[in-house]
C-alpha cells in the first residue's frame, strides 16, 4: 500500500525552480492495476520517482506499507527499492555488458543472495517471460520487446509487491507492446500491484483505475472498466 | 557468501574493463611504465649495493689504504699511479694491529704478447701482500705470486683474454720477459680485471721508479671476542700520525675500506633516490591516468549507475565496483610493469659489459619488492579511482537515470 498526502516537489532548473507536484494526494492499494496519465510536464515522472522511492518529496507525506519513507537515508531507500519495488523503464535500461541472466540477477546480487540461488531464480524468471532460450544473450543481441521482457524479469527478481512501469511500451511496436501489457496484466492477476505511467490510452485501458494528473495536481480518477472505456473515448 | 560477492564484483569489474579494451590498456600502460622504471632502478641499485658490499667483503673491511693526494678516484685499484711517493714501511709494521702491509706501484708500461701489444695497466705488488689479500686477488687458474720470484705475472681475467695468454705462457713488459703463473677470478672492479700483476721490485726497476709506491695496503687484525683487538679506524688514526711524522707533512691520504664503503654506498643511495624519485613521478602520472579514465567511465555509465541504484544498489556497492576496476588496472599495470622492469634491468646487466668493458652489474631480485610493488600498484589504482568512485556512489538516482 502506497499513500501520498499533500505531496509537493520542487526542483531547481537553471535559474528558476520548477514546481513539479503541488499538493497531490494518492493512495494505491495492494493488488491494484493503476495507470497514471498526463501530458508531458504534468509531473507524472516525478510522481513515479516518489512512488518508487527513487526520490523524496519537498513537502508532504509518502508512506509505504504504513511507514513514512521521507525520513530515510539513501541507502535505506535503496534497500526498500531493491525489496519492494520493481522498475520497468521506457528505454529498458539494461546493463549492456551483462547477459540477460546477469541483468536479472543484479537486484538479487545487491540483496546479497548467493550465486546459485540467484542464477536459478534468474533462469526461472526468464522462462516465465518467455526468454528461456535467450539466457546468455547480451541486450544488444535482443529485440526491443525481448529487452523489455528481460527488464520485467529483472523487476520481478526480488519478488516485490509493486511493479512500476514508466512508459514500458513507448519504444516498442504495437505487437511487442501488447505482449508486455499482457505480461503486466498477468502479473497483476498473480497479485502484484502494477503502476503504469503512460500517455497511451490503449495501454491505460489495461488498468483498473486511471489517475490523471495535470500541473502537478490530481485532475480526475476513473475507477471501473466501463468508466475507463468512457473516459478514453 | 562474502567470497561469492567478492568473486562476482571482480568478474563484473573485469567485464567493464574489457568492454573498453583500448582505453583500459592505455591506462594500464601508464602504470606499467612507472612501475617498470621503479623496478628497473631499484633492482639495479640493489644489485649495485650488493656487489659493492660483496667486493668489500672479499677485500675486507679491516683494510687501511695510504694513497697520494689527488688519487681520489673511487674503485679499489683505481690508482693509475700518476702520483707516486716514497715511504718507509718499517715503522708502520710496528703499529699494534697491523697484520700485513705492503706497497703497490701502478704503472702503464709497454706490454707485448705476440702480435698483441699496448700500454697496459700493470700493478707491481709485494707477493706477500697478494697472499694476504688472497680472498680478493684470488687465482682462478694457476697460483698467486710467490715471495722471491721476479719475472712471474698474475693476470686479470679480461686482460688475459685480450692478450690471449694462459698459465705457462710468456710475454714481455718493456724489456723483460714474464711467465704467466695465474689468472684471477673476475671481479666487479674493472681495474682488477684489466690488471697485470708482477712483483713490485721488478716493476720499480723496469719503469725507473725505485722504492716509489702508488698505494700502501695494510690489513689489520680482526677483532676477536674477549681479546682487545684493533679496529681499522683506530689503526688508521695511528698510521696517519706515523706517516705525518715520517714525511714531516700531511700529504698522503689514509682511509679505511669501511669509510670507502660508506662513501660509495652513500653515493649509490643518493643516485638511487634521485632516479627513484623521477621514476616515482612517472608512477604518479600513471595514477593520474587512472583517475582520468575512471572519471570518464563514471560519466559514461551515469545512467547505468542510476539503474543499479534503482534496482537496489547501495553506495558501497557502486563504490566497490569502481574501486575494483581502478584497482585492477593498477594491479595489472604493476604486474606487467614489474616484469618489464626486471627485463630492463637484466637487459642493462647484459649490455653493460659491451658499453663499459670490464664492469659487471648485478640485478637484485627480491620477492618482497615484487609483492610490495604489486600491493602498491593496486592501492595506487584504487586510490586514484577513489574520487571518481565516490562521485559515482553519491550520484542521486533520479539525476543519474535522467542522464543522456
């Protein structure tokens, strides 16, 4: 469960300060599939960073499973990210020098999981995303869709409660994009909380709830499948 | 589990280094050159110290030498005899602690052996003296000079080869014929290797320097436990006093081999420190190269660092990764540099006799030095990489991820 209350975030940009978030409230319950939508500059990336404990708010409360994370130091945040959150990025962000398996092992490595266990888990996850035969490939030897599936396997490595996907289909053709979205849907059915940041209505349609933000504030929330269909028209 | 993580860290670091092989190798080259320079100089310096010490050990630390002023050239037999003097050795023999004493006259008379001829370094030496210094003037073939002989000669190893003479052969100095009775072991001092040694009285007569000397060698009694012996320094003091009294003026140098050893070792030490300092600067430059490479690597992999932080890497993980990378470059540079440095030292040792005939150089190889250098170069690499690695570890994840 993630709970944001009256969250503000300003950061310096050149000579001025940008107000990315201006008093935002948001609660995401365990097992939800939430899409966050908004035009560029709306603050959705900043929101994603806060949800994933990559950054802290300038003001306001961020609670993860009832604990305030705003008082934690960087290393403690890193630990939380490693255990509770899995990231999927638009540009995949795989380490080019490592194989698919090693990329998936990386989060486990930082948690101090022994090698044997790590490698078994990585292979298992790659099989789950349909890349059992690409284990020893480097990212450069994989297609965009395959890379994103490796990234999803990496996000799942430490069995986190939350998967944060930031425009995961943004760099993919629609066919590969669909595979990724179906995978996220499947993970949600298996109990993961999915937070999908996107401006693509087709992608957002997979969610059970859409949160629209604009100028750093909540614009509207749409909750049911029917409403989503209506809202996206 | 800890070992597990160390091995993985190392593998990851090596992978990153191999990802940019040219840059990594060039950086390693910087360290390599510095380490090679240090190792070559230190090995040669140590070898030099060692061979000087060995020479003095063979000659004896308990030796007092008297030489004319202006005969300051270093080297045991380096007194080419420009300055000769008269000195009655009888009063000196009575000084307590004097065990053996004898004069040496060093000249360059005309020597011919068949078709080979020239003005060659010739030592007139009391046969008794030669036997007293039998450890140093040690015949490898044949024997030393014997008391009572007049026309026998013992040759230094190189001059014997140059003249094509062996034991039993005859050759001519000025007008007299000499028989080779022995050939000396090779020594580090070229003046010995090039010396023709004949009975002093014969040489004095031959060159018209009757009773004149270039050098006096005095062997003092060794110190024995429980027996008040005479150390060379106190004998030298007494010799100095007697010589001054005999000549009425202080125009001869009296010094001990111990003093000469100290002097030479000081000189070698200064030389070594100066050259070593220059070599150390190049090592420092190598370190700067590592730092430069690591800063570039951090900049290039900023996004990668952001990703690693996003998936749970803590500061120490990033720090360790980059430190290992730079440490590795140091270690490899150190290892290869040590080998190249030793190679250079051995090369100089082999080439030295070609450019400076008669000299022999030793190469001091010490495993301790090698291990020290390897450890040092790893630490140098890691230290040079510390600031870049810390900069990487401190990157805020969001900024690192946003980096293009």
